[in-house]
């Protein structure tokens, strides 16, 4: 199955800033990931053992709003994301699946308007076919003409996974 929507990594300009000072105003502390498996939002893949990474506070809606003129107000939020400590060049090749999905996981798909206000969301049980479940949820979200973007998050901790913008 091929995916229908593009999962966006954290943009390169934002990554450069986050590697100096994160969205909470803290200076990042890079470290070597001895085990691997951290979900990297810069290249949308799990880290490999031995890679240098950093955990930063990221405000995806705030950054999108600054670029578009939206005013998310109280819907602005920030949270922890892993990125490479240095530039990695972003995702490799074309996406054949949505990142950070495994059968049985739960995700939320939060919908936002062009003003940056939340329009609703769904908790998704990824079941045995995560791409189909996410594809259906995104079809449903973008079936509403008011939806400008969707944030996919981990249900258990609320961590931002990736963003999809209206095609």
C-alpha cells in the first residue's frame, strides 16, 4: 500500500534554531544514544545505536502559525521531541509508510483550522494495518474543508509525531 499524505519532518530552519535553543528557551544537551530507537523528528526514523541526538522542546503549531499568520492562542503547545544533534539531511527517499507506527499502537489525529484553532481529533487504534488506519483518518480530516493541517501524536504521552498539511 502506498501512503496518500506526506508526513512532514521538523523543517530545517526550525532544526537549526532548536539545536541552539529550544522552544522552551533551553540550551540543548546532545548525547550519544547507546540503545537506539528514539523517534527522530528531523528524518522521521528511529535513531540507531551510537548516533548523537538531542531531546528538545518543540512547538509545532506555534512555528506553523508564525509562518502563516495564524493565531492559535491557547491551542499553542510545546513538548519534547528527539532530533539529531547535527544536520542529518532529513528523510531519505520517498515515504512508503507513515513514521513511528507499529501495529497495536494508539495515535491521536488532531485537526487544526487555518486560524490555528483545534477542530477536533480522533484517537486511532492502529490495529494490524497502521497505514490504512492513518490514511482513513487523514481522508476524514481533510474531507472537512476547514481543516488546514493535522498533527499526529502518540496517545499515551501526547508526544508530537509528525504533521500533515492539506494536500
